């Protein structure tokens, strides 16, 4: 229940009241003077606040637009300024100007009526972090708040001075001084926090009442923010380091781009594939040594692909960088709230796969052509014999049958090559016997002498005497000799010589077999690939067709089945020497691989 107090007027009180009444006229004059002074200070502080607001707008406009394209800046500034005008009735207009004074955007376009209320205009330069002036912000204030405060202050002062001017004046002045001092402390602390200096502690020994509690709460909040910041930074640093470690260890190339196509992360594998620095550059501007923009069309196609299609399957495209063919698999990156962050490009070197595909295509084309020729010959001559055989004499019939037989032999050889390739690729184990390799070679040469005689060629054998027995599979080695000598006959001119040599190596651990011809030879840049499957050195000189499997079958037979080693020496227009090493003891196979 509220208590009621009755005040009796003592002489002292009467004197005070009398003094107040007598002094009222004087005080009223002083009060009006004080009101005018306060109004001036108010407008001065209002102007200072306007300057602070203008600097804040200039700082915010620079921070919001420094990383975005110039064409989008007006739109961003318009959205920001409209929010300020809707939230602050004291702002009459905001204008953004460049260094030449041209208006980038002004709220006058959207709020033409408010500019006419302007009482104060402030112009503030927009300064970058390096201290460079980028433009100006012009801020118009209508001083509505200042007028309201001024009128309220005037009325309050009149009432206060009319009632109890002395007591209230002293209390208000003292209280105002204390509160302003304590609020300045708080404002300084808030500025520190807003600048990111978490952990700032404010002194509160001289503060009193609610202000002291408020400063204590601020200090507690600041300490908690500091602890959270340290924990969060440590966690983010750990996650980033872990992510980068995984990324750098990926065998395939990885390139991470932001939403503006700038490369923000690249691992060593990608750097090696691209063969030039790409970090902090636009991936769209990446060029090879010929100046071709390799990624531009692929990235543009990726960006034009519907989002739902990208989520189902990443977009992939192939690019050519100098002599490399690279497959690029591209997918989008999003934040936890599904904001678009950029995209990731996985780079896979498919140069060898592309070469193999081309070799396979060439192989199929060659085989198709090679098969078509004997089949066409067979069909033509068999059809002639079938329909007109009675009209041909015996010599003509014999000639036709000989041609048919040659075509069948040629067709049989191609089919055998393909079958041998398929079988040997999957089964490299053969049964070996200790045999005299010169006997096997001589037996193989007997069947090849017919081919040599057709071109009037001579096959010379140079065998070292008293060669030891060698462990090998006779059928496989005979096929190897057949392939090597057949090639020598094919690619050598008529009336030339072929030399087949067999001898021991200096260390007496291996037998060396070589076939030397006087043919057209092989270019130096082709020597390393002559034993590859499907590979053929077709050019203006090499016009002889084939499957490209013969030498590859030789390599399989020697290196995989017999743990030996093939070799080739050649010079254009001076002939070639093909051969192989066979270990006399299977235990020497590993030594051979390291020494030969």
C-alpha cells in the first residue's frame, strides 16, 4: 500500500520558495539562453553524427562493391541506400559519385520528394584500404530529429526551471556527466568488438548501478566471443588443412574456381597437367602454347547446363593442351544453405587412352582392308573357275589355283596373328625345353626361303660355334623368327641381303639373335613404339599394309613368355636390325631386365 507524505512549509522552505519565485524571471531568461546553447550543441553533434553516418555509408559502399563487376554496382548501392532511407527518416537523400563527379546512383531517382527537405549536405570520399580515393558519397540530412529533440528539450527545460530549477539542474547535470562518461566507455568497447577485437575488457570500478551491470555483461560477452573465435578459427584451420592435404594428395588434377571463374585452389597434379601457373587467374583465360583458350567453351557449356542435370551427372568435356588430351569433369559447389560458391574441375590425362583408341581404329581399318583384299581375290578367281573353268587350259587353271592358295595363306596368317594376340595377351605361360636354337632358326628359314627367292634376296646365317642349349618354347621362337625375317623381306629391296646372326653375350649368360636387313629403315622418333600393339609406321615410304601386331607378338613371346628382351637398331634408308636376348638360365631373367 502506497504511503502518503504531507509536507509542511517551514520558514526555510518558504524562503526557498520565495527565492525560487523571485529568481524565476532571471532563471527563465537563463533557461532560454541555455536552450539556445543546447540547440547549437545539438546541431553541432547532429552534424558530427551526420559526418560519422556519411563515413559509414562511404565505407560500406566500398566494401560492398569492390569485388563485384562495375555494371552491378548501381544495383547493389540502390538496394543498400533504400534500406537506409526506409530505416532512417533523417536522411533525405544519398548520392554516389565517381572521381569525375558523375552520379553512379542517387536515391533522388527513387525518392524525389525527400531531397527538397534537405537542411544539411555532407560529402565524404570513398577510400580504399590502400588510401586511394575511389569516389564520393553525398549525404543529405533534413534535421527532423534535431528539431524534435530541440523542441522537447526547450519544453522540458521550461517546466523543470519553472518547478524546481535548482535541484533538478544539479541532479540532471551530474547524472548526465556520469552517464555520458560511462556510455563513452561502452561505445569504445562496442567499436572494438565491431572491429573484430574480441576479448576487449572495460574498466567498471567507477561505474554505478545498471551501467556497472551492463559493463560487466559486456566484458563477459567479449570474453565468450574471444573463446569462441579461437575455437572456431582452430577448427576451421584444421578442416582447411585436412581438406588441402587430401586435395594435394589426389592423383588426378583438381582445380577449384569461385563464382567469378577465378582459380582459388589447384593441386600439384593439375599444375603439372596445365604446365603453367593458374592460381588467382581466370580459368576462362587459360591458353596453351598456341594461344587457344582451352577451357572457355567447356565452362560456358557447363554453365548453360540446367541445374537438375548437373546434380544428376557432372558435366564432362575433353580439352587438348599442346600434345596432351585431358578429360575435364566439372561439378558445382554449394554452401550448407545451398548458396552457389563456384565449381570444381577434375582433370584426367587420357592421352594414352586416346592414342590406344586411335590405334584400335587404325587396326580395325587395316584389318578390314587386309581381309577385304584376299576375300575379293578368292571370290573373283573361284567364281571364274566355277563358271568358266572348262574354258581355261591347265596352265591357266594352275595359275588361278596358285593365286587362290596365296590369298588363303595371307588370310590364314592375318587370322592367326589376331588369334595369337588374343591368346598371348591372356596366357603368357609356355612349356620350355632345352634345345639348340640354331636348329630351330634353320628350320624356320627353310619355309621363308621361298619368299626371299621371289625377290631374289639372299639370307645369310652367322652362327657362333658350340652354342649351349637354351630353355625355350620351340613353337614360340619359330614364330618370332618367322615374323622378324618376314618383315625384313617385306621392307627390303630386291636382290638385297638379310643376315641372321646368333651368338653369346660377353658374360656368357644370354644368347643374342639378330636379323639385319638392307631395307628402308625406321625414323628415330618411331623406334620406341615399333613393338606397341596396333602401331604402324605408315608414311610415304611405308606403303605395305598389315595388322600392326607382328612385332607386338614378338615382344610378348620374348619378354613375357621367355623373360628375355627385344631390341631394334635402325637408320632411314640404311636398313634395320631387329633381335632379342634369351637367358641361358631362367634365374638370369631379372638381371637381364636391369642390364640390357
